[in-house]
C-alpha cells in the first residue's frame, strides 16, 4: 500500500516540479494572443474558462485506456506502477503539453500540420492519414466498450446493439455542434461522476481491508508474457498515448492564455495517470493475485466485468452504477471528440472551412459510416491495432517536440529521451507481435533498440542541419 500512496504523491509532485520545467523550456508567454481570441469562429475556436478546458481535455483523453489498459497492465503486477508514474511525468506529460502548446503557436493546427512544420512534408502527409486512422479506431473502441458496460446495467431490451446505435447518435450530434453548446456544458457533469468513481474505489480499497502489493521488479503475468515491450503498449493512456495529441489541438483553440497550458495539457495527463494507478491497484488488490485476476478476466469477459464487479462490491448498487457511469462517460466523451478531431484534421488538410454545418456533414458522414462498419470486427483485434498505432503516434509527436526545442536552443533531451524510448517500444512491439511480423524475441529486441538508436542519430543530424540552414537564412535576412 505504501508504494501506491507514494506513487500518487510522485504524480502530484511531478506536475508541480517537472511540469514547471517543461513549461519553462517551451517558453509559455502570457502576453501572446491565443487562436481562441484571434480566430474565434463560434464553432471550434471558442474561448472557454480555464477549469472547463481542463475538464474537457481530461475527459477527452481519459477513455477506456487508463481503466481497461491499467486493469490489463495489472496482470504484470505492481511493476506497472513504475511505468504509470514515470511514463506520465517524463513521457506522457511532455507529449501532451507540447502537442497542445505547439498547436497554440500554430493557430490551433491539428497535429499532422504541427508535425509537418518541424519534421517535414513527408511526415506531415504520413501523419494525416495515420492520425485519421487512429482516430477512427479510437471512436470504434470507445463505442463497443461502453456499449457492453451499459448493456450489463440496463434491462435486456437495451442490449449491446441498441447502445451502439445510441452512442453513435450522440457522436453525430457532438461532432456537429459548436464545442461550447454540448461538450462545454455536459463534460463537467461527467467529470464529477468520474471523480466520485475514483475517490470511491480508492476509499473502498484503502479502508476495505484489501492489500495493495508493494512495487517489485518482477514479472507476475499469469501467462508469463514479457514486460518488454508488451506492458508499455498495454498501459498506454495511463502513461503516454499518441491519441492525446489529436485531442490537444481542440483545446488549443479554446485557451485564452498560454499559462493555462500546463494545467490543461500536462495536468490532465497527470490526472489520467492517477486514474490508471487507482484501477491497476484496485484490480491487483481486489482479486488478491495476478493469477486470480487473469483467471476471472478470462472466465467472465475481460475488463468490463472487472469494472462492474469492483464497483458494485466496493460502492454498493447505487455507488456502483455511478462508478460504471463514470467509466462509461470516459470512453464516450473520448469517442465523440475522436470523430470531431478526425473532422478537424481532414478540414485542416483540405483547408475546408467548418463554419457552415453542411461542410461539417460532408466530412463527418463518411467517417461515421466507416466507424460503424468497424464495430462489426472483434473488439480485441481492433484494440491491438489501436494500441500499437497509438504509441507510434506518440513517438512521432515527441520527435517533433524535440525538434522544436533543438531549434530554440533549449534542452531538447526532455523530449528526445522519451522519443527514443517510445521508438524502441513501438518498433520492438510490431516486430514481435502476432498482428505484426511475429519475429522471435532474440531478433526483435536488439533490432528495436538498434532502430531507436538510428532514429536518434538521424534526428540529431537532421536537427543540426536544419538549425544551420535557419542560421544562414537569418544572416541573409539581416544583411538584406
């Protein structure tokens, strides 16, 4: 239990200490006018209060990942606490802050446009297609999961198919309306529900006689699956998630002061890390061992059953329903903004104004058709591809952040080190995974590390070249 409490303290301290360092290296400037003020269009560029922006960002990113992913990650044992804490502070927080603040500096641009500015047109075009695919996968994942949960707490008439249709209908409305008319009004309510769930589950574990195991550097997975790289892919949203970078530009179009960035972007990531930590600890403590957790998940349908069982046991029927609604609100509020982000990404790519509702419909309808078709595919297959795509997206965004810092003569290693680490995770996973190349670990492990090292060398070479070119151009302009 001490490890769990110290992990919570470490996450909070990380926000105040390391978050401040990250903010200073970026160079947040409250004197600069933000896109929300300059480009206010009443639809996507809308000034909002700081507390609302934080809550929206938190709910946007806190989907099934920090709950379902943390429960699955708990199968490796309390070593998962280390990844959640260190990942949130040194990787996820950095990733989220820069994806949001670089968007602010580039007129609220979507993440492919930001990446293209720093890493070149080739990666911009790749990111356009790749991020849209990731966003559609997120939307699908965050439909089927909550639909399964809702069907379990409602009468038989309201089965999973009914809830899939209902959630889709909500997605259509949320994607079309101006951000302050629906999202800006109901997200604080969902946030309150989520907080009740988190506090309730924590209290139930701490005061209910359960024993949260202490951190140990051991692999306790019942199937003996390797920690590297599988745990770092499984626990994504609770430590670092590329999906977050697709959400940050939406709030970059709403903040009214650059000093809000640390609370909104870095702070929301830390809050998500706390949620992941709570659910990982609850899963371990409630079932007593990783072996029992794995057996119960296999026998009863996975993480949704775990959430239902823990919530009802610790909080009673009323509290259990509230907790489950909190867990449902997370993915639903991430899924709707996933489709909204996909619309904005395509609109930015095509330079297609989103003021008229017909323009929004022309982009959104095809996205919903594709998303609905993907709900027919097995959830576990979609989740595996989403998990790898998610971390690959995070890797690319971190390299863009590192380039920004390098060109600004700042300490780029705060982004370069996590970018290199996530490169090793992503490459190793796709080499070894069943949905990837299925290569033996004896080859995949050193190959993944070698590719990550090659990326680092390539980055340093390209950054130095780009910096020299910028210096030459500046001298030419001064001479002229």
